[in-house]
């Protein structure tokens, strides 16, 4: 009988300990800084959304149980996004990140309705007392990847599968073209618009059309691996985007300009947690480690790698800028005179193609 009583007392004590631990964990969860992410596509796209989610996971690892995150994927850039952001705010989330340009006005609308919540919009330009913007100077590694493609094309025709004719995409195409021309003045970059961010079928169709038109290297501003896969199937080469697509497709992907959101998400959420967060417009580049160039494929010759890395160092040091004149538009008109550097405002509003691009901004 005594043994039974002792056993019951031990079980009761163990239950009390487990209850206390559970209560502590629940309290910790309640005290955690709650952050929600709104994604334009699925993390499994291996592209844009994948890299944002990798940044979220890195931030979670860095901040531990001080932060609690959630995300919703494949949210259209329309009124429904405002409803979703409003729900997160009403549920007590402390901070909300929206990761596509088309969410901008809907986030601003929501931010004005929920003044106690902090909002961060990726790639936009509108701010509020509780809303900031953040983006990266992807045009910098775009230029470097263009150098690789320009040096390695044999047909002098590079295809570019592009999403929408907005300044972000136009700026990237122009930077890529300028980089390619630095290595091969005869190169031509042909652009096909899909008018989608994430549509594997349309991206593949556009890639095949460019390959049929004589491109032997494909580049992209799309969120899937379909263009490099299509190139590989034809025995051609490609330049990835968003993530290091060589990991998913193989060595036919020569190099990829990639996003690196972990540091920004960590630092920004830390500032919100300690009360130092302020509205801002962040535009980080290679120097801030917001954007990077992936490792080279072994197919890229060493002299090409050396040239690209030397230019990389010039950009990081601030000794040189991608949009340094002379720069000409498609008609041959001087847009940036020799020795001048395009302002950030003009870069952000870019609505023309440089000489050497075949396509139109519409």
C-alpha cells in the first residue's frame, strides 16, 4: 500500500512539473514577438518566395523563442491581400511583411487602419508612420551575371524570360545587358514578357520561344526553374535568379544572382522588438549582403571568373556603379553621359531599355 501511495505521489509531482513546464512554454509563446509573412507564391517555387522563406527561417534560428512567425502563400496582389493583412493585425501580430510589389497600396491601407502594428513592404515606395519599405540592389549581381553570359555566348543572342514591364524588371534586364556588353559588344538580349510572376507553363513556353529564336543562353526574372530546365534540355546554358539554381538544375546554370534576406529580417525584427524601429526605405546591395552572386559553374572559364570578381570588388568598394555613363537607349540617345552616374531615383523609376535589348517596355 505504501508503495502505491509513493507511486501516486511521484506521478502527481511529475504531472505538476509537466504542467508548470507547459504553462511556462505557453507564457513564452504569448510573450514572443509575433511576425506574419505574406507571400506571392509558394516556398516550393525554388525562387523568389523560397528565398524569402529561407530568410524567415534564418531569422527564426537567430532570434530563437523570442519570435514566433507564420506565413500565408500564393496571395494575389489584390483586395484580398488587405483582408489577410488586416486579419493578422487584428489577431495581435506585431509585425507584417508583404513580399511583392502589388501589395503596396493594400498594405498602406491596412497600416493606416492598424496603427499599433508595424508593416514592411518589399520593393515598394510608399511609407507611413508604421510602414517601411525594403529591397535590394539586384542590378549589381545582375550586371556580374551578364558578364558571364556575354563572355560565353556563341551565337551572340541571349534570351531573357521576364515577368512584368515594371522598373524593377527593366532595371535588371538593362544591368544584365550592360554586363554582357562589357564582355561582348556584339551581344543582343531578346526579351519575352510572360506577365506572370509564377507560372511554370508560361515561363517554359517563353524560354522555348527564345531558344527557337537562336538564344544559346537564357536569363530570367521569374520565380521558377523552368527557363534553365528548358535550356538544359536543349543542350544550352542559362543564368539563374533568386536562388542558386545550379543546385536544382545542374552545371548548365552558369551563375545566379541571389537574394539573402536573413540578415535584413533579423536586424529589422530585432529593432522592432527593442523599440528602435523607425519608418525607412532600405535598398541594400552587395556591400550590405542583401544580394549576392552564387558560386560559378565549373563550365565558367577562370579568366571570366576573375574578371567578374574584380568588378564585384569595384562595386562593393563604391569605386564604380553599374549605371555609369555613357549609357544609350535603344534608339542610340544618350541617357547617362560619360563620367556621370544615374541617380537612385532614376534607377528606381527606370522605364527604358538600353541599346542592345530587343523588346519593348510595355
